[in-house]
């Protein structure tokens, strides 16, 4: 344990150093993610090691972890001093799957960017190229293709008809249609 880890800092200093608003720090404290000690005047003071916990919270949220998940992860770490390398290493394993999921999601987004704006209509809802008659709406609310649903040709429309329509717009069905279309 590093002797400087136990130094108590006022909430304003923690907010400044972490880039997190004081109101968010108080909220994190109310959830038990971080702890403060009250001064004689009732002011919150946080251990310097809280900066590491706050940084962890910020980046975990950026990866998509919910605060409840973050709380469970932080339960395995010491609250009154900086964690050891081994402690950080064991908790970071929970991030690996989430990072891999995010990478896949971002790669899918990157591949799909041109599909949505390829013909210039800018609307998957009314798009006559990839989503004729808004057939994807039958699958439910939300970003259906992103959730894994497949676009299918509208009734009375064959895949060859889709191919002809796509070629009118200069699109290659195999290359330009969203995954699972036609």
C-alpha cells in the first residue's frame, strides 16, 4: 500500500482531477461505488485512491456497462487503498468480452454506413431499395437489422425483383444490401 493513497481530498479536487461533476460523485457515493469521509464541518473528503475507482466507472460506462454491473465489479476491489496489479488484472477480464462485443458492433456499423446512405434517400423506413414497403417494421420496434433481424422481400416481390431494383440504383445485391437482405 502506498502511503499517499490514504490522503483525503475534497470533492472539488476529486471532481477537477477526474473530470466528473461533483453531483455525479455524490450519486456514485449514494450507490456505494465510492466512499467519502466527512470532515468536522460535514464536508465530503475522498481518498486519493477514489480517483482510480472513478476512472474505472467512467470507462466502464463508456464500454456500455450499467452502474449495477460496475458496482458488482468494484465489490472485488479494496475501497481504502489502490488495488494491486493482480487485483486490477482479475477484474479487467470482465471487460474482454464487452470490448470484443463492441468491436464487432462497431465493425458492423462501419460496414453498414454506406448501405443506409448508398442511394441517397437517407431513410431505411421508406427505402425502396433495401426495405421496400417497410417490411422490417413487422419484426417489431427498434433497430431491427442491428438486433439481428433479416430484411426479407415484400410480398409479391421476388429476390430477382429486388436485384433488378438494386441494379437500377447502381447497387450490387451481394455487396451493398444489408446483411440478410433478399
